[in-house]
C-alpha cells in the first residue's frame, strides 16, 4: 500500500487533516490509520453526553461513512502503527503490514495514564478515552452503588457529574489540594468543589491512593492512611501519555510529546505531528513548549498542516480554548492561566454565572467563564491582543468586555 499522505490517528486531528486537505484542493491519495474499529468520532462527549445517554454514537461521528468515501479518504481501521522508517517513507503496523507514504501526519493523541498501584488492572477499573471504554462502564452501571473517581481534572469531574446524576454515590479523590489545579485558579477550583459537594459527591482533597482492592473485580480503593472506600467501579482520570514512541524510536526530537516547528513539522523529513502529542511553542504559554490536549488545538494544527502542504506560508498562532459541561454549568476557557500573577472575579458565583479573568503583569492572559458566554466571546480579543484594562472595569459585569480593548 502506498499513499501520497498517510495520517496516523483517527481522532479529531486526523479527521480534520483529511478534511482540510480536500478543502484545500489536494487531489492525491489519502489514508487514515486508526486503531479503533469506529470511524472518527468526537471524544469529549464520551465523559458527558454519550456517557449520560443524551447522545447516541451516530450523533458524535465527526462525519458519516459516505463523506469519507465521496472524498476518497481511505480508512484503515483496527490497525496500530508500531514503527516508522523515515528513510524508506513507510510505517509498519502491529500485524506486520507496511504502508508507504509521501508525507506523514502523526495525530495519535495519547493513552490514558495508568495509576501506579496494585489492583489497577482489576475488572471495574476504567479510563475514559475511547468508545469501548465508555461502553464498558455503561454495561456495568446497573451493578454500581458507589463509584470512586481518581483525579479532579476535567475528565474526573465530568464523570463524577454524570454518575451523580445517574443516582450513584460518588467519591472523588484528588491528590492535590484543589481540583482543576493544573488548569484553573483557586477561586474556580473552590466553586466546582462546592458544586459537586452540593450534588452529593464526596470530594476529598490531598487524597493519596495506596491500592485498589478486589478479587478479580474491584471492591474498594485503599488510601494511604489505611481507609478503604467501598466501590463497584473506579474511574481513573489522571492525564494521558502522548503516543509518540514509534516517532521517537525513529529519531524524532521530543520527549513528553514530539517536538514540532511553527508549521508542525517534526525533525524527521516529510513528517508532521498535530494535536495532543505535538510539543510546540506558543506565545500564550511563554518560553516553554507545551502540549495542548484540546479539540481546538488538534483541529487548528490539522488545518495548518494541510495549508502548509499546499504551499501556503502559515505558522501556528491559535489562541487555546477549552470547554467543560458539568451539571447545568458550562465552563468556557480562552487562553492559558498558567503563570498568572493576579485574577479578577467578574460577576457573582452564587448566581452561577461569572468569569475569572487572569492577568500577568497587568495584561489579560486567560478567562474562565461559567455560564457567561458573552464574556467568553468578547474576552477573546483581550487575550489575543494582551490588553491591560483597568481591573475595576474588568470586575464590573455591567461593563461589556468588548469596551475594554483599548488598554
């Protein structure tokens, strides 16, 4: 098999790369290699609408089967790439097949980080990364009275919300002293902790897991202080490990991800990397290269690579944005709050509609907006252009953020 472009990874980034190539009038052959049996689908609903039953799987497909056929995108599913030969321009899959490429786009994302304790392989211990993961949990739900969620990031909180709404008792364990510690300021963390507790979730901070107990199937989670929390289901949401081993083994620069330049090129010839696994520079993150685990990043980098392949002189400079749905709360984030030295609360959390605006040296670097879409939309310009508005005016919810773009 030989293709002009081979895309490894059938998630958001891989799908968007194929779509963008055709939109930009690329007429060569394209193949997408994915290790799951399904056509590309949206990942975020797995811990939200799909898990809760609000959306059937067909509604989270990125495109129907006919779309890929009409655009001559060959889907090579249930195949996992285990080796890359950059000199020969080919990849090898786990079944020993070799596939040649003219140019390669690596869009593999990552695999869920396993918790390093005894019992992590028991039945009933889950991660949320694929449709199969979500289906396994759904199949077990009827036999679950109490679930333990390990990890207080977006995935853990979303899973806790869905389980709580389903009538399950939920204990959420976070090793740090607040939830969302890596991605949000303390005021937002405390708000979400209070919301989950109000919905009956037992949120425990500074909780160290010593082991997972059970005889073949999970029966409880043992903490470092010796307490055992009964559980018929455990969900582990402690981040991902970027899936880049074959590229690094082939000589690509990187480590925690594969390093890419402003056009998402790796250090290997004719190989690009996008999405969760791409370690890239961003003016929104300062001097340290970052990996961004977001649909926006995957899609934007995919579109940029397609344009680069078609000869456009472009470089990656998209502002990061994220979202999370929990209960009746819609959190929308623009920018990166890491490294902020001040924050401004805009609105009243008690009214369940407010924003937290993060500043560094007086300039706006990020916003967290809870049920405040207008702030999210208007605040984007403040982040992109690094404005420095009067904090008192920022805090006034009656002053539209669009009027503060002159600082």
